[in-house]
C-alpha cells in the first residue's frame, strides 16, 4: 500500500465506497471505516497501520 488510492481499493474489497466531494471529509470517513474493519478483525495490523499513516499524511496535505 503506497497511496490513498490503495486505501480506497482496500475499502472497495469490503464494498465500502467513499465519495462526498469534500476531500478532507472523505479521508476522515475512510479512517473511520479502516478503524472499524480493524476492530472487526477484517484486516491485519500491518494493513491498518499503513492505511492510517497514509490517510493522516494526506489529511495534513489537504489542510495546508
């Protein structure tokens, strides 16, 4: 996993599509969904960590 696109593809595997026309809101929703998948043990710890780091990095870039 190298980009937010890869995180979106991960979510898509579980039937989760996020698009609200607000990039920052999309990133926050994706983070919530990733957390839920991890809590339900649907994704591994490594996938969770990488996805969260990528989403937070992109959130910082959106706020600048």
